[in-house]
C-alpha cells in the first residue's frame, strides 16, 4: 500500500515538474472541477497545464470521506483518487476536441453499494477495503464560454486492477477473505467547469 502511494505521488510530481513556472501565462493553466464527481459527494480539483501548442497535462484529485445512514446498513463509498492525464488537442489546447491517455489509482472502503450493470454484486451485502490502479484512453471536447471560463465533456475507457479485503458487514471487523479483481470498461466520465488563468 505504501509503495502504491509513493508511486502515484512520484508520477504526479514528474508530470508537474515537466512544466516550468515561467510557462504559466494566459491560456496555459486551468483549474477545474468535475461536476459529475461533485454530484456523487466527492469534492475534486484538477490542474491542467499546456506543454505545447497542441499538448497539455492534467492531474485530478478527488476525496470522498463521507458515510450515509447509520447502523448495520451503513452505506458509503469512501475513497481517494489521483488521476494524471496527457492530452493531444486537434486544434489548439483548451479549445475543441482532444484525445488523452490517463492513469489512476487510490484507496477505498465501500459498504452497501449497488454497482451499475450488476458488477461486483457482493458489494451490496459486505464491506470491501483496498486499493486500485489502472489506465485508459479518453476523448473529450472543450467549449470556450468566456475569457476565463470553459466547459468540458470527456469519457474514457480502460482497465483497472482492484485489490480488496472482504468483511461480513459495514461495522464488523470479521474478515471473510481477500483477493483481487480486474475491471475493463468506462474509466472516466466528466462534465467539468474550467477556470482559465
């Protein structure tokens, strides 16, 4: 677990270090939040920087520390995620279509969650804790709204490795087992409000 955190921090540090502070001028830096992620009660913040006329790099961080309900049927999907991404823009950065390559990783603790499309059915009746890491490709489009505001839509597909420990219920410490899962499918969905510097 500690190695994974160190590796994720190293990747993000390398991405940010490739951009010189002297390069941070108009239409070079964007601060953003994914409104879909906000709607799941997960505060998140992204920083994107241009690294060429048609290239940019971004890092997103999201954290959900919340629990809903009380007692044995406590429902929650507590987690944190770091999500670095490289983007190639077809016209100019921060305007129009782009394709990207993203990675992601983090930790989670989840209980009483019904996942879409019937995936991971045991999550409905047990608590799972662990970590995950993955990668994928993405496509998106960004609209210029004003001098300082843009709006972005993006979707991504890829794969993730998920390590877990399984517990009998939300509050108990009785561990029923451990293992791992592989997920292939959507890895990103974003409707983001973007503030341009």
